[in-house]
C-alpha cells in the first residue's frame, strides 16, 4: 500500500519509510533497561533519516498513473468556471484505488475577479 499526495496538479509526493530491520524491531520491543541507550540512538537515527528524507522519489510511470486516476475523478466545470485544487490523496493497494480530492469551485467574473464557492470533496 502506498499513499500519494498533491496540492498542485501533476505534482505528487509520498512519505519516505525508514527500512526498519527485525533486529531494530526487537530492540524497540525490548524491556531490558540495558537497551535504553541503544533505543535512544536508534530513535535519533530514524529522526535524522526523516529529517533528510521526508519523501520518496516517484517513478514517471507511477506519476502518469496518479495523474490518470486524478483526471478521471476531478470535478467537471461549466463555462466560465474553474476550480482550485486544495489537496488530493490517492492510495494504491495493489489493483485497488481509493482517494480524496479537496477543491474549491471558482467562477471567473467578467472583470477578471474570482467568486470562490464552498469547498467540495470528491471521494472515490
């Protein structure tokens, strides 16, 4: 399962995941006080990993798949209307896809100003 987020059409991110080992899991589960210093060191290592690697790189193929899914679910707009993307989240679980698009419909006025409507959510 992977979750992808966007706040700009066509630009996707996914959080990085620290590759925890079985030995590290065992260390975290240890109740031996002699392991406390090693636990703290491991916590610092993981925190440093996320500080320098907040997101993973996404392949071109996955970005194209995400854009296709997003485009098939984004709202239809009428003449003189558009919408502003607030955020989109797509989760891929093998062949299963689910997601949420938060956006705000916008009516473009003749004077060039915008009339913002109420935020809407599209779940799929």
